[in-house]
C-alpha cells in the first residue's frame, strides 16, 4: 500500500487503528498568526450562498485561490516535512464554519480519488482558533476506516447517511486547539458540529497524498457499477472537472459497492 507515513510511530498507529489522530502544537504560533491574517484578508462571507461553509476553493477566483494556496504552503510545508514522509500536498485552502446553529456537517466519508486497493490518502485540518462543540469542532466515528471499507465515487451521497443520528451518538468530538494538526483517513467517517457562536470558525484544510499519486476519478455508470478513470493533477484543480472525465483513460470498472449494513449493525459495531 502506497501512503504517506507519520514519522512518529505512535501517531501513525493511532491513525491506522482509529482512523484519525491529533498532533498537538504541530505548527508554530507565528505561522498560525500569519495564516489568520490571510483568512481575514481573503474571507468575504457575502461571497457564499452556502449556509454552512465558506471555502477558498469554491468562493475565490482561480487566481486568488491559487495565490492563497501558495502562501499557505510556504507557511506550513516546511513544518509538515519534519513530521510526515512519502507525501505531497497539491493544494491548501481555508475553510470557514459560518455562524449557524442549524448547520451541522453530517457524518460522511470523503470521496475516493485514488485506487484504494493500492494507494491511500489522508485529509489534514488545522484550526486557526481553539475549537469546541459550540463553534463547530470536528467529530469522528472511531475505527470506521477499518469497519467501513466501501469506496465512494465522486459527487455522490454517502449511503450510510441515513444512520446519521446513530453515528453522531457514537462519535468522538475532536477538541483541537489552534496550531494542532488533525489528520484522518479518507475512509474515516467524520463531520462537524454547528457553530453556535457569534464568530466564524476558520481552519486550514489540505489533502496529504502519497508522493507521485496516481489520481483517479470514480463515477457510477448506467448499470450502477463504478468506472475508474486515470486523471492528472490538473484535473481536480479545474472547477468543471466532473464534465472533463470523458477525455481521460478508463482504467477499469468495479462492481457497485455493497453498503449493506443496517442500523442494528451500526449499533452492534459501535456499542455505546
């Protein structure tokens, strides 16, 4: 399995077993302070119609979002290199959890963008303010990366979302402080609580890919099987990537993921 590796074996062990890990004080106070200034510079809430999030990937022009990503990489990559091996970061963004008491990010796993039989990626999340359950902290379903192996094609709903309340009852809230690094696997079920405060909650977000990844685009075909296309790094940086897949090579077709667990199965797998 090709994947990034944390240099601290205990952190890697927790990541492999639970599906997520918090690395305390990962980034310097200076880099967090500089990133916070970038957040204040680029963030304009009126630029989004989404009731939950502002995201530099969605809400900035191509020029500005790439400019911001390069600035963030300059701040954070040198420190990341000291703690992670065999990895690369294509893009960094700022996400902002908006003030909305009804805007819970419901539990889900991230989309499959690699051939998960041979490669694995992580997502990384660093808050620019301390987080708690009131301002939209992350939550995780422990061990879901191992217990729920099904792939998720791009731009499709996660079938187990129908068990959202059962999952949230069993989720662990991640009380990350500013400068901590939260890393979680692509298969790890996660979400975030609503921001019930009067201040937006900003964070840095980026994917941690294996070095020289073989990126894929997965989509359902008319038979509800999954087609896996080989794509290049520029593919996902294109705002219209989902319509461009026809120009790429079909690697293989996979049988439709089963997603057969019931609510009772979830209750048994994650006993309260």
